[in-house]
C-alpha cells in the first residue's frame, strides 16, 4: 500500500479508498461467519434503535485471525496519521505505535468490549449517518471492507460520508467500492486548514438504501467499547 497517497487522500477529504485489500475467497469466508453466533458477543437490529434498517454483529474476543490481522496491521500507519492530526489541532494527545498498547489504554479505562463487526443489509435496508465512538478513548480513524460485489450481489447501498464545517452546510461524498475494497475514514472530526488556521470538521458515515440483494461489510474500529 502507498501510505503517502493514502495519507494525502485522508488529509484532503477525510477518507481514502484502498482497492483490493481482500480477495473474493476472503470476503466469502468472512461473510460466512455471520451465521455462526459463536464468533460474536452481540447482535443489533438497527430498526429497534432508530439506526436505520438491517443488522450487525460485534465480534467477541478472540477475534477471527483475519480480522485480528487487519486490525493489528492497519493501526501503526494510521496512528502516524492520527498523531499528525493531533499536532495540527494542537492537542497533547498521542497514540502509541502498536495497537496492543492502545488497547491497553482502552482496557485500563474500562473499554474492554471488542468493536470489530459484520453488517448485513437486505433490500430496503440502510444505515443512518452516525459516528462509532463507544467511550472516552476514541481512535480517530476506522476502516470498512465491502465483502459483497455491487451489481452482482446487490444494488444501491452506497457508502456515504458527510462533513460539517463551521458555519457551512454539510458536504456529502458517495464513495464507490468494489468487493474487497477498503475505505479508511474519520470517526468523528478531522483537521481542515482554512484561511484563519486549522479547524475541526465533523464527519459522519452511513449506507444508502439497498434496492435489491444482500450486502455484507466488515467494520474495523480500533478502540474498544465501554
């Protein structure tokens, strides 16, 4: 992966697409896990909570090997980007270079529940714009992997980001993804350079309504939940 390009894209727009992160067979294997409840700690039906329509499941520890590997491997280069962001907003907060050290910070604060998840959408399902925060310790970037193939497995269901800058209307970005692609994006807010210096722009993400088929996604969140 070209992390200079990824960082440039994230700094410019608050997200970056990494093409072909997973193979079709890896996507199929992860999708198959959804029906085996032994891998998960909780199931959430979105309509019950006003989150949208569809459902998702949070993995339990120990994470499946591929999920753990992705979470561990993606963290260090993203931590470097996160620390650069902290410098830009003049925050003293810094993120350690290894994910295990950051997880210890979360666990010491009582955030011990794993947050990687699988999401399943069917026709007419959608995910409202939201942020995945879960506690006081929040890593500012996360990743989503599309496990289904647009056009073949489903139609509609685009990944959507919005950015709210101070005293401006929201900017909307529809992110095109293929099976196996990852999108890395801001969890909460990101630094933006303006005419009066650097300010924070609030980010939210969601999924538009599916027109047909079924869509599966793997979400990698780097902080754990309280």
